């Protein structure tokens, strides 16, 4: 998704890639990755937190919060599973300012 965003920006403007990546990293907090599965359904496969832009590597830093864990198929052949928590939310300042408790995150 991040490379698609970069490509869309480059189609309209000629801005250096590091500048585009810095803007993306500062503008997006959480990324939800949806995908079409082999049973033709769409599922949330991963939820990531954007940690910022790493200047030495030139990459946007992310870390996973949840990942889809497949458990099998139901009697109709649809995939079953759940989102499994694999990480904790690091940047909770905006939530706290909005009055949302972050103790369980």
C-alpha cells in the first residue's frame, strides 16, 4: 500500500521519494491491510502502526499490531480465523488527548 501511495503522488508531481515517504509517515497512524482470500472473501489480514520515517534507510517504519490467524474452513468452504494481537500500540498521544484510555493497548 505504501508503494502504491508513492506511485500515485509521483504520477501527479515530481517530488523526491524521501520527501514523499516522510509525508506519508507523518500523515498515517494506522494501516489496515485487506486482501481477497482463496475463498473469494475479503478479510483484514494485518493492522500496522506507522512508526515514522527512518532517515538512514530511507524507509517508512512500521510494526504489526494484529495479524489474521487462519483456523480452517466452515462447512460452506469459507475461511475461518481471527485477528491475533501481536504488538502493542506505541503512539497513544492522540487517543489520550481524545479522552480514550490507552491502558489496555
